[in-house]
C-alpha cells in the first residue's frame, strides 16, 4: 500500500508533469544529463575516457564523481520541491463548504476597486505548498463564520499568477516562508498582512491558527461593524491593529494555528 499510493498519485498528475517538463530548458537539461550517463556506460566510448579509479576502469564512476552526482541530486531536489510535491502523495484538497471568492490576475484588482466599502481578507496561496493545503479548511471555516455584506473572503493562486505575487510582494520560492499570506484590504488598499516581512525581506515566524487570525485581524469587531454594508464610504471605521514595527519584527514569537469554511469556488 505504501508503494501503490505514491504510484497512483504520480499517474494522476502525469499529464501535468509532462506539460511542465516539455519546455526547451528542461528538455535540453534532461538530454545532457542522460547523454553523460550513456557515454560513461557505453562500450567503445567509455574505454577512451580518463579515470582516477585505482583499477583504471574508465567505464565506472570514481568516488569523486559519485560524490558530486549525489550532491547535485540533493540540490536539484531542494530547488524543485514543487515538482517533487506533484509526484508524491499530498494532503487531500479541501472540498467542503466555504464563502470564498477565487481571483485571477485580472479580477483581483477589479474586485478591490469595485466597492471600496467592502473589506477583503485575501489569502495568497500556491497549490504545491503543503502549508497552504493544510490551511485551506481553517480559512474556509473563518469565511463561513465571518463573511457578511461588508466583510468578504478571497483567495488567489500566486503559484499560477506570477504577476500577482510580484505586485503584492509575496515570494513563491520553493523555500519561501510567505505561503500562505493573509492580507487585509480596506478601501482597496492593504492595511495589514501576516506573516509580516522584516527589513531584510524575510517572513517573520507566525502560526496560522484560527485564534491568531481572529485576534490579529480583529475579525469579531470587523464583523459587528460591517455585517450591514455601510452607506456611502467607509471612512469612519478605523480598526486598531497592533502592527509590529519592522525593526522589531524579527523578534516576534509564534502563536496558534488555523480553521475556516466558504461559498462557491470561482477559479477564473
């Protein structure tokens, strides 16, 4: 069973893997890598290659070559965590109820400017991130509890829409600590985000628990003030957020973790 599950997961994602690999850069890299191995093991060719092995057998790898290949393999695996994640058994995708609107690179700005009276709490996520997968149910539960006329919940896949990640400064590196990121928008402008980013551009450690999110974003207060959409512009409500100064952000300690639930998913 331990072997069947990863195999089925790999076969399920095989079309995506092919689509991802069939690019000139990856095709050339794979060809050169395979060509090196074939030359070193092909009779008639490998005999003429230099070797540092004590037995003089140039058709086998010496210890330095084995060491280099193992080191390079480890680096490739670390740098390509996304591809490895697609080929392994990942946490099941959350399919429960939620009041969350899914944005694309074109619709997120339109929605933020559409009605400035609405406050948006938007999650910036990537499907390949295990942290985002595990946080999905928490965010869904929060949307079910706090979604109202003046407070909306949204999500955008920055792994898919790279322009959004650049505009809102959310790193999508395979080693990033910024996924997921929660940003609160009021009047179409960002007023708060978690995790915070220090002066060196590093994410400050923060736990995405339901309790932490409710407290940090003042969701109870927001819900009470915005459950009926205010008439005109929302300028009289300025929630008090205890943002940590950037110079002290690196000293922040971790807190709780997640929990949520939403409406119909609109991926486009």
